[in-house]
């Protein structure tokens, strides 16, 4: 598996066998940093850290030159600077990343209609139906890489395989600027020596639990008893890992993605100890989440909060609601109740509210009693006012003068290094 900085990179030869493959996973290389270099060529070859320069923010992304010093996404910028003092700090320009992402996705969609974006900089492509037009999967992968380079000016890495899981692993191993093809007949040989941490969906805690029992490679998962795996990660995940370890993954490329969650976070300029203020901020964030739910026609069944303290320790809590809702007051009350369950009273640097387990609004009908009826009417009127006058003019009275809190830092991409 690659190290995130280009070490351990594996790529295929020009005549690689792509028999039995149909899935491509395309991942831009250090996307945010690449876009910054695209806009300012003088940055090329320099160690770049994408993040706010005030030291309070976290790293959004980093160039490969910076990653070789140990800089990673989600790391405090202050720590990244200590690891790489020569790094250039570049503030993120999310509007540009979205614009370039649209260019890249348009290229994908011009090649196959079966495109499943995972984030602004990666997507799955199903190419089985366009082989007569463009050639074999490996040839199509080379075409994608050429067009992204020629038309956009950045590089990408591509994994070609029979399943989504293997294709994603292959693209990661080939980074940066690589292509790795795994023929269907070679799937098991490819998987067996890979570390468990290389598997898509295995997080740090699951990896530690497996490694603590001597289960370090995909082969170890495949040959371990189900009882041992159940004890390590629980029955649901263990059953899934066994399937993936055998190369079994029936997931298709989904062109219509249902948003699984909607959330907002706020990072404060200075750590906050005032719990009344924090409760109010949770309600404000809940209002924003609810507004997005209503606009998209969704309701949430579960509310979750995230609290990050001054030492960067992060706690999460969630609660399943008695009835799904898109009412900010109800979401905010749930978020505040979850906050009160946290005993720790240390200064807080970040709060977040997230709506999870979404469903279409009104999907379950209205019961005999509707406790949210009054609030739904009020918030509907607010939506109408926002549509007419803009969000900057409308808000709860208790939030007047707070603007966006004490320095919100919004990030559209939430996964690891690109």
C-alpha cells in the first residue's frame, strides 16, 4: 500500500491484462494543492499546506512534497508547520476546487453515463457499456488520464478492477499520477498481501482491533475464524470484511446518489468555555441543517453532534428521534440534549451538528398529533423570507450580532488526503 506521499507506488505496464474488469476508480492527485499550482505555477515543486495561516485551522490538503515530511490532512496547521517549516501556507479556495471538479466530472460523463462521484476529486466509472466506443477498460483509463491532464492541467490516478473495492484500493496504491490494473483472475493475489488498513471502510479503530489479534493482512482476514473476527470488530463488519477479502463486492456504480447526511461545523477563533453560548451555537447550526433538509426535501431520523476541545480531542454523540423531522428547533433541542450529556468542561474549539439517516419528507405520513406543527409553520415562513431577502437578513433574535459565530471554517470535503 502507498504511504500517502508517493512511496510504495505500484503501477501497471502498458500491456497489463484487464480481462474481466469494468470498474474504474479515478482519484485526483493532491487535488487542492494541484489546483493552487494550476492557478499559480510558481508554487510547483514547493511543499504546500492548504489551510488557514492563523494556526487555529487544520490542514485541508498538502502537496506530495509536504507529505514527505509527515504532513497529513486534518492535522493542526501549527503541527504541520513544525514538521515542515519550509512549507508555503496557502488558504483554501473552495469555489475554485468546485469549478475544477465540474470540469473533471464532465470529462468522465463524456466517456460513460455511469459515473458515481464520491467527492469533489474522485469517482467510480462503469465502462462495460462503452468498450466498443473507447476500447478496453485499461485503454479507457489511459484516455481518462490523458484528457484530465490535457484539458484540465492536473494529474489523476486510476484503478481498474472487477469491483469497486479493488478499483479504489488500486488507485490509492498507484498514486500519484499512476494506473494500476487488476485482472479479475488476479484479484485474490492482489488482495492477500495488502494490510488491513488498505481496505476501503476499515478505519483506525477497526484496524487496531484486528492488528491487536494478529490480523494484519487481507489474507489474515480471509483465513481467520469468524468468531475471532466477530470479537474484533463485531458481526456486521466482520461479515463484510470476509466478503471483501475474497474479492466479493456486488456494489454497482450508482449514478443517483442519495445524500446520507447533512451537517455544519464551526471552528472558533478562540476557544469557548461559555456553555450558554455553545448551546446557542448548536441551535444556530441546527437551523442551518434544517434549512438544507427542507430545501432538499428530506427529513432526518438521527441527530449527531461533534465537539472538539482545545487539546483536539473530539467527542461525538448521536440520538435517534421519535419521529423524523426537518424542523430546526427539534434538531437543535436534540443537539443541546446531547451536549448536556458531555461531562467534560474544557474549552471548546469546534462544534458541529449533523442530520443522519435521511428519508424523503413526509414519507411516513403525519400522526394524530404533530408536535412540530407550530415550529414547522414558523420555519416555513422563515424559508419564504430567506428566499425573498437572503439569509444574511434573517435569523433568530438571539443570534443577532454573532454573524457566523466566532470564525466558522467550512470544508466541503471531509475525507482524508486526496
